[in-house]
C-alpha cells in the first residue's frame, strides 16, 4: 500500500528544507548497534502511528530517521542539527539511555523529546517526556512474584556498563533487600563484550540461584544463546529487564521454564488495546513482518503522544512534561480517549516458552 507518511533521512531533509502543512518529527531508532535487532519493528510501529494521525488530520506527516544505534555523541549531533535548523517539531526516541543523555545535553528543551523505553530515575531537561517505567517500578512486582513462586534467594546482577543498567542494579539491590533476598554477584559488562561462558561460570561460582539480566539487545541475545549452548538453563532462574519477543526469537528461544522477562507489554497479552494494536500491525505489514515487541509498542505510543503535543497548542506556555500532563488530565476529565490518552502501561512478567513470552503476572501479580 502507499503510505501517507514519508520516511526521510536527515540529509534529504537538510537538502530540501521544510514543507508547509507538514508535521515533521525526528525518529531516533536503532538501525545498528546493540539494539539494532529491534529497529525494523520500532520503525514499523512509528509509521503505523503516524498513518493513524494522518487519517484524522489534514497535515502531511514526515518521520526523519536518525540511527540511534550509532555512538551517543554522533546521534546527539545529528539530532541537534535537525533541531537547530528548525526542521523538526519534536523528537521521539526508542534507544539506550546513554544516547538519551547525550541528546538531552545538546537539544535541551528546544523541542519536546519523548523517550519511550524503561529508563533510569533521572529527569533531565524539561523538554523530555518519559513513557517507560523506572527501575523500581519495573522490578518490584516481578522480583516479588519470583520470590513467591521459585526457590530463589541468592541473586547475580548482570548488565551493560552504562547509566540505565547501573540504576537497575541499584534499585534491584534495594528491592531484593526488602524481600529478604541476597545479591552475591554484581557485574557490569562493556557494550559488545559479553562472554557468556565466563558469566555463567561466575554465576555458578557465586552460588546464585537467580540472575537479573540487564544486558540489552545483541548482548542479551548472546548471553541467552550461551546459557542454552552450555546446558545451563536449569541451573538458575533468569529475570530480564530488556527481553522482548524480538530478542527471544533472535536468541533461538528457550524451553527451560526458567527464563522470565519484566516488560510493559508482551505480544500474547490479552487486553483489548494491545490486541487491537497487533491486529492493526499485522493488517498493515503482514504476518511475516518483524515482531512488534514492547520497544516497538512504546514507540507507537510515543509518536501518538508527540503528534498530539505538537497539535495541542499548549507547548508555547508549558514545558513538554507539563503539556503532556495537561493533555492527559483534560482527556481524563472529559472521559474521551483521544490519540494523546496513552495509558501508563503496568509492568508484567512473562515466561519464555519456545519463542513466545507467556504472561504469568500483570498489574496485580498473582
């Protein structure tokens, strides 16, 4: 089908310039790097959301695609060039937090910046709107569920060495302490330098019966592949903070019954809003399209919110954060569910069954 949405590279927009009656947003999505595996579905969901906005407005819509898998300073300079040239009305980002911090430092609050994945506690520039959960929100109920349903007490914390996993480990240490659990190993690995065999050996030496995994994208995939290849799937429970179906499929799936993910959404969950999104996605892109996992769904929400902010007329006198809260409160008071009425997605826990993630706990974890 012919899309009403144009997907551009920054160089194309810089050469051409802006168009009248066109909403142009920067889309910071990973096309390479550690999260590159999720990039195609993230971009698809951004396009789907933009097409839905076009269907109810009289403006054309452009998404300017910036590869958020590049080095943080490179991504930040490209975003800054688009913003400084007045070519985009806002940014939506689904990528790692080290990239977010670099973008915030240069862009500040000149345009709204909607960041969609789980994030650390930081609230930076007033132009940044966070849609994801912070580490405490993401971890408390899933860890409590596992403590009730699995014989676990000694935990290893394994993540990448940048701002978000560091904060995940700090929050996990507090949550585990509150639940009478112990941390017996804490490791942060440089991005792109995961040795699964060495990590599995370290977990075993520490006597851990559970592992909190905050390795993102390709690094998480390599670790889970290694666990399977080493026949270590039954040796310890794994709870992952960055595992969606895209990464699970790329890792070859898991049938150990011991691999869990804590995320805001999973493809198989049965709430009406989520199932409607899956139906729309399949109708638009087909059954063979990349899976629209939690990161992709977050980007879908982010594009809708950013478009609503740009159309609202309230940004001139409010920060992006305050404008977003104003939109939410207006629609809640009116009882309407418009494009900006994006509910906060409660945390869920799911168990890997082959290449599926089956929800076992939700907003009220059982």
